[in-house]
C-alpha cells in the first residue's frame, strides 16, 4: 500500500507539472566585476620627442562563466561603473599620459594628464561615472557580449626611453537573465 501511495503522489505531481505550461522561472541578476588588461609598449623616438600611441583589446562579458552559460537568455545589461588603472609600469620617472581617449565601443571617455609611475605605485583608480555614456556602453555590449576597448593617447614628460605598462579596465555590471 505504501508503494501505491508513493506512485500515486508522483503521478499526480507529474500531471500537475505537465499540465501547467504557464509556470515561469523567475528572472535573476548576475552582478560582477569584469576586467580586461590592455598591454601598452611604447618605443621612444630616436630624437627623444614624445609620441602618440594607440592600443586595443576586447572586453568580454562572457569571461564570467555564469554570464556565458546564460547569455542566450540575457534580457538587459547595466554598466554601473567603469574603472581603469595603470599597472606593471616599466620605464623612466616623469613619463605621462599627456591626454587622450579611452574608447569603449563607440563611446569615448577623456583621459587627462596621468603620471604613469606614480599612478602605478599609488594604485590610483580612475572612475568613469557618466551615466549616459555607461548606458551607451551597456546598449552596445548586449548584442554579442563583447566590445572593443581602445586607448588613444599621447605621451608627455621624459620621452627619451622606451616604456610599458598595462591598462587594467574593470566594469561593474549587472546582467538580468530570464530563463
């Protein structure tokens, strides 16, 4: 009799679940910091004058395993903030990013004067908070989950020798998934 009750309960439960096509799984959010490192290496001009340079990388939301697993069900992406920092600087003192742009897809953020060695040593974080621009980045990245990041800048200060550093970009994102 006990086996009969268990089989009956399973049958009733299966019938209810199959008969209820309107059962929906609730949406959920994934909030995470996604990072991209862009290596920069600048070869000095023979005459020691400063020069313009550009480096490119790809920022990929799908580098987060949970986002990648659910990307076909993503309903929206919100970029809460973007930070960037200089790491692994190798070169002379007093070398600068004189001015430039950090382009994330079709959206540009201006970069002011930054002493590369000091920024690295001090672990200085630069925060991009323009809500309109962050929304534009989110709208562009949702289609494929990836977006091109380009640093276009000019050097300044002591430009007599080669220098290199890594530009680390981190976006705090919220991805809404509807299974």
